[in-house]
């Protein structure tokens, strides 16, 4: 019996060693062909732009092209699902955002992937501020007046979003929950149409990505009330953060990270994290990213995993508290 147990243990140790050697050998030879970086949104938006800024220098560093492929649909769900179903060999990666990793899964339990268990987090590359903004015709020009007006006339005003389950939708619902206000959600088929109608005055309120809203704020076609970012934005020095206004949980910048299918070997995770971090130290890359309104984060896989978990849990609580459902 003792000899049988020792034999089993020896076989298990041998199998473990073989697995470790195979992982190390894979990391040493990786990559040997182009890598796909799936962006779960259409070309031209912030997610696509950030992916392309990083992909080219990352490919040069790894010695194989990193090819950006746009797989839009479902608020980031379709592209994320393709990543989840891919082989965990390092040749299919995904650009992930709060929409695909947190807000949409929080509101739609029928999504065919689990954001916290069906992926391997690699790195959060950058954080981008979001902004709560109003049309100049709104009968208030700062947050104090805005809250007073909303509380005096609950349900009178609408807000635009890129669609049900998107970051603009759930971040505004988080704001509503904390501020004890009620405005009506008007979902659009994308952030572009939502922003266009807010600038045009058809809808008075929007919670949007700052880079896309900034030209309209600077052109006085929108008024920024607060930014969701740790510190004030240099280009908008008079606009407070949500933390300054006593609404710190709303202070959640958009995240743009990279994840892979579940089960990506640890040596590849470490190799990819190190390579992306090196790219994000390049002054040219930093300048191009900062031009989008983003700031470099470049955290570890463990930190990114914890961040994704926190995002999902926050927005799941919002969905439950606000009794939100898909339209």
C-alpha cells in the first residue's frame, strides 16, 4: 500500500513537472505567429483608438504583429464572448472595458460568459474620466442647482446613454441611487447618437466618456457638472470630482484593459503583462494615450483581477437597488 501511494505521488509530481516545463517552453518560444486583439466595439471609438495605440508597439516588442479586430455588438458582449471561447494559447486577447466586464453582465444574467471566472486578466492599461454633463438650457449651471432642480421635479428630466447596460447607463443609475434623485433613462444605439441629441438639446443630461464630450464642453455646447476621476482634469480646473461633492462611489473612471481566455498559462500572463507595461512606459505612447484624456495605470494581473471584481460588484448592487432590467 505504501509503495502504491509513493507511486501515485511520484506520477503526480512527474506530471506537474512536465506541465511546468511545457509552460516555460511555451513562454520562451511565444509568440510564433500574429496575435489577435479583439476590440468589442466598432472602429473609431475610444476603445478602438486605445487598442491601436498599444497594438503596434506591442507587436514590435513581441516580434509578431498584434492585429486589432473589431467585434462589435451587445455593448461589448459579442467580442468578449469570442475571447472567452478561444483557446488559452496567447494568440487571442481581448480589449476589455467596464461595459463588457461589469455593467452588461450585472444587468443581464443570461450573458453566456461569467466575467470573473471565464477570463484571465492581464493588465489594466489606462483609466479615462467620465463626465456628468447637461445642456446649457437646463435651469441650473452647477451640481448644487442640478440636484435641487431634480429633487423638486422628480421624473421631469431625461438622460441619454449609449444603451441599456452600458457604463453611462449604470454610472448614472449609481449617481441617482446615491443622490436620491430620479431622472428617466433614454437608451440610444451607441454613445455617438446619445451625445448628439444631448448637444442638440433633445435630451438635457448625459453621463459620457470625457474625451468625446470634451469638445462640446470647451465649445460651451455642454456644461460639465462633475468628473469621475481621482483628481480634477487639468483642462477643466473648475469642474469638481464626485468625491469632492460627497459622491465618491461615482468616482469610477472608465477602464481599458487586456484579458485572455480562462486558463492562459502563468508564464504567458507574466510575459504579456511585462510587455504591455514596457510599451506603456514609452513617452510617445504615453503622449498619444493622454491625448485621449486617459492616464496610464499599468497594474499587475492580480490588481486588475481585483479591480474587475470590484467593478462588477458595485454595478450588480446598483442593478439590484434600482431594480434595473433589460429593455
